């Protein structure tokens, strides 16, 4: 799956985004911003040059206020585009407003690109904005932070705007999304590393200040015993509280609490255990539960779908990659691999009459426990699942995590894996990696050797690599 079929699907989705699918949107007249920026992540380690070209294209579709164009036209003309602030754009695209998460996807994508390629100079490349002006990649990222910071709700968290990742969850223009709050917290950490590399001490001080405030407000307002809530409506009503009779548990805030680095170890353990207890099924983790039926609010568009389908308590496939990654970051190799196998197409080879889709391609969602067709999957090929599961497998389970100066190797694997090998091309150098696990560990690295030399940690500086490298990692 990882080396062949998932990689192939990542390239198909990268090239077409959702634009070739009549199932998704009918005849779509452009590329979705968040879709396309996320899709890039799945192919960066395979073709950094192709990824860079598309990253530049998507940066040129960022408005000079820092937000992304919700839909980027096929004939996109950087520097001369209308925006959601213009009625002409709304009429042409059908998108009436900005979304809260669009530009925040740039941070993990650009970090992965520079990490894999070593192209540090990219951060200084000048790229036009969609409507007017131009700026360095660094400036584009700073404006993306500013876009969220200028649109905060009553709890000092990012406003929900038209929608966040979940288009069926409308919290209201001034409602607040915990998911986007975690994204913003993560983005600040990424940008701090870039700022440090550029010796921008003034901006580092700013980030440290606002990230502390954001982290505190998430902790004070969103943690509830064993889970993080999904957010707030404009009137202050909590969405995703355990007190709610429906939709009391949501998947994405729990995984992103871990991915963002904000959750404490105790919170992460409790939140991930709550996901497993309340959302996990034989076919993957549900996007939320219980499904909306009698207690939906006005912005809960998921009510349009039957329970356990699509966003209404279905197993939405894209977040499976994030829960795989989150469990891996915690060193939970058994749980990470369990989530992978539950949603892996190849694992359903002998269940084709139930799953329906090809046994080598991810679908958009799988029907869950309340459906008479539990396990039936839908909308194949053009789904962001390809890239999130690729990242969950490569960075999570296999533990290959590049950054600005090198690569960390920290697998999170099933305790039954005694040894395995990986071959990776990293910045033009060949890495031949052997992972030894004689004691049946799930995570944690005891020792790391590069070309016979024992290193201080499992982080390898790119500057220490030869053309050919033998790496041994002991769990």
C-alpha cells in the first residue's frame, strides 16, 4: 500500500485535486485550496520538485490578507484575482466567504517540502499574492498567521468563518473551532523554527507571546475531563461536550491536540483512549458520535445525511491518517497499526462484497455501525485520505520525520515486528535503514548508528550523510 497503491493514489489526487470528480461537486470550476495544499504532502518525499511547483501555485492563490481563495480557478491569474470580498468572485465560484483553515495547511506542507529537499532558500523566494502585492514565502506564512489572529472569537480562538475542514459544521462567522485553534498553534511552532533559522528575534518574541495565550485559552476552554471539545457556536453554546446527547465526541480535536504538540502527556493518553472507546469500529474511527438525529443545531449540516454516513457519524477516511499519526507520536505502535489496518483498502481484499470499492484505493468515507450497510465505502480516488494516510504511515508508523537540518527516525510499530528495513532517498542521499526490535517495543529508540558510528540521539544531521548510508536503529 505505502510504496505502490497509496503512492499512486497520492499522485492522482495531487494532479486532479477534486476537480475531476462529478461525485464531489458536479463540474467544479477550479481547485479547492485546502484540498490541494493537503494533497501535496503525499508526494513530497517522492518528487520534491513537482511538489514545489504546486506549492508556488497555491501560494500565488493566497490573498494578501493571508487567507486562501476557497476555490482557485483553472485559469488562475496571480496578482489579478478577485477575492471572497468581491461579489464578482462569489458569483463566479459560488464561494461566499473565506474558510478558517485554508491557509493554515501551508505550514505542514512547506515544512515537509523544505525538510525533504533541503531547499532552505525557498523561504526567501518572492511569490505574488492572488489579488495584489507580492512577498517572500516567509511573508506569506506570517500573513497566514495574521489572518487567523485578526479573526478571533469570544474565547480568543480562531473564528469558524464559513467552515473549517468540516464543511458540514457551520459554527457561525464568530463561532470558534478548536480544530483550527490546534492548527494555528502548530503553525506558530513551525513558523518559529523558520524565524529562528532567519534570526528574526522580534517575530520569535511575538510568536512566543501569542502562542502562550492561544495555548492557555485552549486549555482553559476546550479540555473536558477526557476529551477536547469541537468548538463554540456564536452564542457560546459548546459543540462536542460530553454533556451533549448527540455528537459528544469528535475525532479531529483529539488527534490534532497531539499533532499540534499542545496536549500534555496525560491529556493525550486520555483523549486517544476516548477515541478508541467511543469512535473506533472494525472499519476505522468515526468522525464523531453519536450521530445527529434529534438534537442537531442549525449549523449541523451533517443532519442531511443518514446516521453513520459521511460527516454524520460515518468513518470519514481522511482523519484516519491523523489518528494514525497521533498514536504514532505517542509511541503507540500497536494502536497506530490497528487503525491503519482497519481502514487500509488491501485489508478488505476478502470483504469486497461489503466494501464495494477497489481493494487498492481509499474512498472518502465508509458507512458505520448504525447503517444496514456497515463497511460499505464510497467516493474513491480523489480524496485527501491518500496524503493523510501516507503521512501517517511514513512519518508516523515508520517514523521518518525530516526537518530543516536533518531527519529524525522514530518508528512506532506493532510490538510483534522484530526487525524491518527501509530504503529512503533523502536530499539525494541513499539511506539504508535497519530497525531492530528484539524486546517487542511499540515506540522509543534506544540507540541509533550512522555508518557504524553511534549517535547521541535518533536525529541525524543532513550534513553528516554520505552518498550511501547504513543506519541501524535499535528500539
